[in-house]
């Protein structure tokens, strides 16, 4: 989960609706082919169903939920802000420290990269089963337990004697942190009024952004002064404080209803989602964009520390300020979709990301920074469109559909970090760029295929209107 992981869907839905899905033709069976705003298959109806049937503040159930200015709303927002800071500060805590870890433990970049890829892979594997646990035991309990375990592991991480132990601890940390993306959005949807949900989500996403960015920057400067172990220790203390703040502030759940769905029911739901061609394409697009992002941001520290730049650890870590571009891009994605449509926005994301990769090849710090800005903007735009389309397209089991997207997303992050570092070790920055371009071309190919399917479907509709009218 990145800063856009949980907020992108809300951002896109707040924008103008596009009648077509980004990766499937408009067909009677497609979720994007709703007829009227009130039809069962429309986006409005699906949004209401996804929020437990609360279409607005006028319903009796919605009237008992938290609202801005009301008791509990500020506490809930601040609690999830603290949880977001802790989660993403810890998840990517070693990313800015990889050159220092490589030097101290005498390991190659691709080996050190597993301290990041292990955590994201652990999260990817755990997010789906933990989402099922949250349905049974409650979002609040799962989030509290996840943050507590992750913070305790963070206290142990700085004392890892070797790379193997460090990777194991980081993987366990990723498994623990999976409880947040598995629960947070469902918790907000259940406890906050529908009209106030976007604002609550926005503050949670802000916590994600600040945690992800500040964790990397703080560790860079602390490592420059006192070493990478001290930097990880500082983040562990931050996580402990954030966990305590979350536990003190988070209100009790008032609208949670346990669901005792067994493994067979979960497997049926997951199998249904994986058999849907549209959802498979969306999962692939999310994974491919994250492969690029994971590769670039895992390796960029080595790129800036090596010649011809030779930047010190703190300065190299400060490059993660570029991450703020992602917050802006996610916010602007809704307007881009309104102007270009969803597939058009995906094409724009592909072109922007590819341009950034190519610009970053120049041996000039200004070109590298410009390339990072473009890659970041393109990634967050593509991720925002794909993740929001998952929530729009899944008719049932939306929590599991979103969890599968997040699993694919973090598998992409793990693959990008590990293979991107391996490519850098073998061929330098051009090798990492080549990997990124391959992933971008694959994402473009999926979108082109979907566009051709949509055009063929449109021609078929025009040629046989009576057939579609009866279906």
C-alpha cells in the first residue's frame, strides 16, 4: 500500500464518471455498462452497496455514524492518521538505507534489496487472509494487534546480526502491517457518514504519504550521522508512539457485524474474482506500475551515491521529497479521467512514466530529479485509475477484490525492488530503466488490448442493437 492505495478509489469516484471501464469493453455483463444512476449495476448503486447500503446521510443507519464536528470523528481521523504514519514509515524503512546496509554488511544491492522486498512480499501474502480475519474479529482489534506486533518487531530490527536475520524480521513486519490495508477502509466505511467518508479517507492517505516520505528522509539523515541501525531505531520509536496514539484515540466500533465466512466461501469469492478477465487485467496493470516504482525507488539511492553524483546519505534520502508529487497526481487523477476517460488516463500514465525513465538516464542531477517527478506522477495516476476501477467493477466480495489488488500491487513492488536491484548490479542504472520500460510496455499492451475489445464491442452494438436491447 502507497499513499494512493486507499484513497485513490475515493478520489476517482469523486470525479466525473466515465461510462467505460479502462480495460474492458462496454457490454451488458460489464459493471461499467450501467444504464441509469439508480440501476443495480450502476456505480452509484455499487458505491451504496459497498458502504453497507448507506446511500446518504438521510438513512437511519447513516445518522448514527460519525460526522465532522461530531464526537469521535476527530479522534478516529487522528488515530488512523497515526496508523498511516507508522505503517508506511516501517514498511519502507530500509529503502533509503540500502547503500549503507550494503556497505556495512558487505552485500550486493540485489541482496540488500530484500530488506524492502521481503516486507512488501509479506504484506502481499498476508493481506487477503487478514481481510478475512477482520470480517470475523473486527477491524479495530486487527489494526491494534497489527500495529503492536509491527512496532515490537521494529524494536528488534536494528539489532539484526546479519542480512538473513534482517530479511526475516522485515518479512514478519510486512505480514503484521498487512492488517492495516486489510481493515482501515472497511472501518471508515462502517463508522463514518457517507458524505464525510472522502475527508476521513483523505486524512488517512495523508498519514500514509507523510509516513512513507518522512520515514525515508529521516532515516537518511540519521544514518549519515549515526549509522543505519540508529536510523531504524529512531523509526521504531516513532512507530511505538504512533501505535500508542492510535490505541488511545481510536473509538470503539459501533456498526461492525461479524461475518463467519469459512475458508471455502473465501476461496469461492477469490476464485470468482480471479476468473473475471477485467479484474485480472486491472490486477496486472497495478502490479506492472508498481514494478516500475519499486525498481526505481529501491535503486535510486545507489544511483545518487555512485559516480558521477557521489551524494551523501542524507542528501540522497531527501530525494524522496519527490514522493509528494504522488499526492498531487492522485488528486488530479479524477480530473484527468473526466477529460480523457479511464483508458485515456492510463495511456497518459504510461507515456509519462516511460518519459521519466528515459529522462533519468542523463548524468545530470536535474535530469534525474525531473525523471523521478515524471515516473512518480505517471505511477500514481496509473495506480489511481486501476485501483478505483477494481472497486467499481467488483459486484460482490469487494473487500476481497480490493485485497487481491493490493496483493498484486505489493507482489509488483517486491519483484520490482529485487529484480531492479539485480539489474542495477549487472548493468547499472540503464539496466533498471530497461526493466521499468518492459513493465510499462506490458501495461500499455494490456490497455491497447482492452481498447480494441471496447471498439469491437461498440461496433457490434451498433450493428445488432436489438440483440443488446433484449439482453
